[in-house]
C-alpha cells in the first residue's frame, strides 16, 4: 500500500452520519457493488456516477456518526474512495475504516480550505495534505505505523490472518 494518495476531493460539511452515507433501508443488500449504487442518495446522489478510483472524501466534524454499521466505510472503499479526511470522526466509524482497510485521517480545518474538485496529495505517514494548483498545505494527524500495517494488509481481519491469529483460535494455557 502506498502512503501517498492523490485524488479529487468531494467535500461534505459537519455531522454526516452513516445513514447519510448508506441508508439503513439498503442493509439487506449483501453485494457491496449494488449497495454502493445508493451511497449518499439523500444528500449527493451524483457522487455515485461521478466518483473515480482514488478520489478523497473531505468532511467537517463528526463524520460517520450515528449507527456503528461497518457497511458505511465498506461502501466508500468499494466505490473507489482512497481515503477519508475530516476535522473529526465518530470513534466507531474511524475504527471501522481501519478494520476494512480504508485510510482515515484527522485534518484540522480541512472542510474550510478544500473545495469540491480540488486535487489533493495526501501523505498518510507525515499527516500532510497538499491542495495541488493552490498554495495550500494542511497538517493532519499522521497515521501511526501499526495502523499503516493494518491498512497495508487490507484491514484488521487480513492483518490478524497474516500473523496466524484467528478468532477461532485460542491460546493454550501452559
């Protein structure tokens, strides 16, 4: 996994909850490709047909609040979103991003400094976001090495599997 991401920004405001990302009425759909067709249906339905692989979601505060559903970050990843940058995240959404292998980084004031369509260069290791074509550099919170390892593995389950640790395996007491 590369720690440098370059993509087009899709900017959202504050308090975008998981039901806005993917409505609960679509959780019976088991295929993420089909589910993704309904992403942001109530707020930005055009995103589904216009988003490209490597695009970046940018948001204000409390991105991903509400339900703890893992489908919300999974749908974003399936759509091709390369990472999510926000001023703050709901704790469970942030964790779910890493669990499924989608980078998420906290960046102060990003929603005020980035516009829809801006091309961003994100350095996950340094926590730096550059708006290409404009003289804007934002400092975020670098992603720690152990979390980058989880992302490189494709998420928490794959990371544990690569270490021979499975949920069905228990340590033997000695």
